C-alpha cells in the first residue's frame, strides 16, 4: 500500500488584525480539505516527544517513522545531507541563517527571504574570509545555509532557532555551553564582513532588508 502524506506545516499562520483576529486558515475556503475530513477518518497523533521543541524537523522525523529521541541531532544534519554535504564521524553541522540584525534586535530571520543569487555570493564570501581547515560554510536555499565543523570538537551547546526570536534581543538568546564562544565570534565576524557588502548597500538603498549577519 502506498501513502501520500500532506504536511501543511505553518499553514495556519498567525491571527491577523485585518482579518479581525482570525488566521488566514480560518477565513480560507478549503473544499478539498473539507471533503477529506468528511469522507476519510480523523484522528490525533502525538508526534513531538516530551522535552522536544515542536519544530518541523522533529515532527517530520516522527511522521516518517523515526523516533526523534533516538535519531534526532538537529535540523542542520538533515539539511546537509539533502544538499549533498558529506558528514564524517565527529563532524558537526550547524544551520546558518542569513538574518537582518538591527543593533541587538533580530529584525528578520530570513533577511527578507533573500534571493538565491545574493545568498550564494554572501556565503561564498563568509567561507572565504571565515572558513578554515576545520570550518566550512555551504550555500543552501535562500537564507538557509550550513556550517560544518570538522575538527572533532565535542560541542555541548544550547542554541535557539532565529525564527523563534524575531523581534527580540539577540544577546538574550546567544549560544550557551562548550563551544559557544566559537559560534558567537563567527557571528560577530560575519556581521563586520557583511554589513557593508555591496549587496547589502543596494538592498538598503532599495528599502529591502539586509543580510548583515
């Protein structure tokens, strides 16, 4: 038997003032979903294990039959494999969002959904200037990029996804634990590198959000 799994991740969105506090899903016409609900079987499933953040990376592992408690090591390794990046034993993969920073505020976790072409250029620069024999930066899709640390360092970190803290002070959500200083130093170095780049100067002139970190 074959299955088709449709995952409407984030479809509900947030309540919107222009919709009198309703979400886009609440006001949407959904005849096909209504038909599936009427003619199919409905139920609930707990796919986020206790103690895990309710993110799509954890949820999708569960949907595909993998126990996150056993297999989940973060979003970045999954994205790295999808991008064809080889990870060896002792390698660490980190998601590297291109973001818009306004002083200490994370103004936009996607840098205005920066274009692929612009993102590739910026990540190539970051890799050229900040990469080492142990650290490499790889372009992903738009603002979603990957850093791989191949030095075999035993990181013990607590990090926070940028999309969880948009509009909040970054200083309150910096990486914590063993290896945190390395990541924080790279973040600050990237800011110094990217803030005055031609791409960001043009985006600034056009009123677009800069990918300045």
